[in-house]
C-alpha cells in the first residue's frame, strides 16, 4: 500500500483528504499538533473508512522530530502539507506566529525530503496569493499581488520556497494547490469544520449562530463594489478539494508533471457573496441566522473567484458539488457534533 504523509491531517481539509486517500487505496500517516483540531477526528475517520491512520502529535517547526518522522516513513510516495496557521484576521494581529509556523514547517519538511530521498510534495496554498485580481475570474497567469495579510504573504513566500527548492533540486516535485474557499462536510456528517475557540471563517460562524452557540454573526462590510455590497468568494466543497490532492499525488507519481513545480487553481469557477451564502443556508436548512452588518475587516479582498480551466484540463479534476450541498452538509455536521457533545456532557453529569 502506498504511504502518504499528511501534515495537519486531523484538521478540516486534512481529515477529508485522509478519508479520500484511504478510499483510493493509500496509507496516510498523520502529524498534527492539535492546535486547531481534535484527536477524536481519528475515531471518525476510522468510523467512515474502517481504518485508523498512523498518527503522531508534534509541531513541525521542531526540525529533529520532523526529520525523525520522515526518516521513519521514507518509503512514502509523497507528502501533503496542510499544517499551518490560517486565519486572515489573526495573522494581521499576530504576524510573527504566522511567519514562524508557516515558513519553518515547510523548510524543515523540504530539508528532510532532500535528506531521505522523498520526491513529491503537494502544498496547501491559497487564492490569497492573487490579492484583489485585476480581472475576474482569476487564472494561474494572473500576477501575484502584494499580500493583503501576513497569512497571504506566507502562502506567497512558501510557494517561492517550494519553487526555488524544486529548481535547485530537480529530483523533487512540488505542486501548489491554490484553494479558493473550502466549506461543507463529509456526507456522513462524521467529520467537518471544527475550529477551536471563536471561528475565523464564515460557515462555522453561521452554523454555530444557527445552533445558538454564538449570539450573532457579523457580516464584515456591506459597502463593497458588489451586487449586494458584501464580499464575493468562490466557495468549494471540502470533499471536492480533498479529491484534488489525490489527483496531484497521482500526477507526480505517474510522471505526468510538465515541470517539477506546478500550481493550480482549485475552485468552482463561481463567485457567491456572503449574503448569498447566508440566504442559501437559511433556505436549504429551514433555519434563521441572527446577523448584523459590521465594519469592514482588515485584510479582506473584495471579490475573487477562479478560472479552473487548467485544473480541469491538466490535473483532470473538477468540482462537482454545488452551494446548496455545501451548506446542507455543513449544517448536518454541526448538528452531529453538538448532539454528540451533549451526550458526553449528560454522561459526565449522570
């Protein structure tokens, strides 16, 4: 069985990708420091797939532990690197955390790849590298703009680190997947987005507000130059996104890359505003969300959505799930998680 190292594999995107890897016959091995995820996700992965992945908990900014893990699993066919600090707002408030975590972890991984002859890495990048693009939809030929946030800047610089490493070491293949906005949950509702503390992303804030966990959702700005004044994003179902990683691993394994560093837009090609997402959530799930309009948030791009032609044609991948399915699955996951939590509390109190 082909082994794939998944960093951040108990996180939102990581856990869904681990499930897809198992279902495609791979053996995922996970490292996650659990700073923004829960160890119980391993139970849910096992419940979905019937297999429990190998797991270790440490922070990849530790070069000794990172190297020891990669040496132990050097028969892997590749690495999928998710582990990173990822919230725009937090990065503006605490940039040093983002620069330390995101740069150091990637450098440590690449150093160990070189040392132990591991050839393939898929990097979790972001459409934030485009900033506010000059033309929409944005394709891979669009210029990389000055980042709107330290988070965005780490994605740009990490892509440069990967590109420069691939150039200096032709035996290493790197594919950067530039995600647009992943939302939704697995159709079983056993895994989904579970931020620790106050959510930094739209959908978990919507679901938690609808569930009564949060008092009110804030919509940051209604005075943007968009049809309803709120920011527009290209929302993509997390399972579709997970499948893109399998395609990237297969592309490198099969020697299909046109160069040893490539990058692809991973989105749906359709933009939806914050209010459109909110309205879809309320309509599909039959619930109301208490929200208010708040001032704009520092670091937010006005509107961006993908041209996915290159990913569709070159990578052989295409998004399949629509916005209704995304918000329906997110709500199913929220309900599953809260019901499970209530059962645990009842047992403790009994």
